[in-house]
C-alpha cells in the first residue's frame, strides 16, 4: 500500500455489497480486492461514501454510521456526517 493511500476493509457480507458499489461509483480511482472474508479497498489520499449514492442503490434512506456494521479496519482520518463517510490523509 502506498503511503498516501487510505484503506477501508469491510466484512465480505451482503450488507457490504452496495457500499462497495457506491465506493466504486464515487471513487473511480479506488482499488477493490476481494478476499475470502473481507473486502479491502485502497484509494489515493481520500475515499468518500456518499449517502445519496447509497440511497440510490438500496432504495431507502442510509445513515453513514451503518458502514460501521461491516467495518473491519481503516487507515486515515475520518470525517463522518449525515451525508457522507470520508477517510482521508492530511498531506
């Protein structure tokens, strides 16, 4: 992993699938690696999961805190609000 990449690791469960799709849609530079029990996502400098994108995919309101139900670990600073969950590095 590059020193400027942020990291998000999710459990490989059904609830994580739309999160991964939203991440890929909103962060085209993200690299997704599927492992047997987890999904490892790296992205240069910043990765954002937008509530709006998730809501489009799942057809209901989505609270960014729901991401934590699938979260294994992350690397970076976290900015979480009602409309997004962002991991970033201050460079």
